[in-house]
């Protein structure tokens, strides 16, 4: 990455309005970003390889209910990121 390449930031939170606000604020500040509202959509994008240029990831600590019970945590998303991004 050279100095003219914008830093791409990933935002993952189960609150779609919050994600939109953060993504819009980052764009206004000159950063490229991509927002996700669910771990499932984030995981699909990560597995597809399209997140390879992400340099910073912002995760909600509690991402809401997990299919089958329990609560998704940021560490679940971090494992996906370490595996695919």
C-alpha cells in the first residue's frame, strides 16, 4: 500500500442505522469503507475474497443472537477475519 491508496475500513454491527452512520462518516473523512449488519453477510464477503484490501476492522462486541441459540461475539467475527481476510 502506498500513501495514495486509501485505507479501507470494515464496519460490522447488528444495528444497520449505526453501520450506515459510521460508513457515511468515514466516507466524508476520505476513507473507503464497507459495512455489514450480520456476521453471515460478513462471512460470505470474507470467503469470497473481496475483503483482502481491508486494513482496519471495527466490530460490535455483541453482534446479536446466533442461529441455534447464544449470542454472537466479536471474537466469532475475528476468527472469520483471521481465516479469510
